[in-house]
C-alpha cells in the first residue's frame, strides 16, 4: 500500500456535510458530540486550502413548514430553518471564502439527505475534473451516509473521514451500521494522520 495515497492531490475535493448550529450540542436537533468534528474538519480544511483544492459544504436550509418536521408529519423537530441562527455553519468551522455552499431541502415538499439530490452536483464536480471526495460531517447515519452513497453511485471515489463524523443513533448502533454500509459500498475510511503523513 502506498503510504501517501490519501494525501490530497489534483482531482480531490473536501466535502463538509451539514456542520450547522442546530446539529451541535444545544441545537434543535443536536447530534451527540457533534461539536467534536469541528476542530478535526478545520485541520482537513487547512490541508485542502493550502493545496489549492476545492472545499464544498452542504447545509439544510428548510422552510418553516418543511415536510421533515413533526408538525408536518415528519420525523424531526424543526431545525435549520433558512437564514436562522440554527441553520448557520458552526461558528468555529473555518470554511474558506472560496468554499462552495450547497443548500438542500429548500422546498417544503421535498427532503434531501444528500447534496447530490440538489441541482446537478455530480455534473459540476465532473466539470471541475474532481474524481475523489473526502467526506465528513453530520450525521454519519443520515446525511453523511446518503451523500457518500450517492457519490459512489455516481462513480466518484470516496474517502470517509472517520475522525470527523458523528451519529444521531436513534438506535444505538445506527452509526456503526452506516459506516459498515459505506465501506461495503466502496468508501475507504481514514483519519487525519493519513492525509498529513
């Protein structure tokens, strides 16, 4: 195995999934230990930025009556309402000014766990000659899982940032099962040390 194979290079991009205030401790739909991903992702962001590589960040950007909310028959309490403080990216997340932000689940009738369900993200990435995605964020068992699954289905190579994800765990082992599924589908799980060796 090439020890340097996960050091970011031309054709790679970092993809930060839904690191928003409402998913952090104290938020409306807090992911346990969700704030722990922020400093780790900042390290990945620094590596990619210094290399001149693209950084993408997805976010839930819901209307007040979104179909995923319990009042509308959905699973979740209201969260990440467009332009609210809760929908903002984590205050300590150091996204570069050049980061490309993808807003999803913006229509009240449609939920989107994956950023690939919005516009033509796959086509945009191909146009940018990106073929490998390093993906981390929140939550492992929902939006990270679905983003990874779609990226693989579109033919991208996926590197899962195992130290920069956390799970909702509606059931205690949901996060573990999600990681196992992503790896079974073809993602490779790494940690920060492997991109900085």
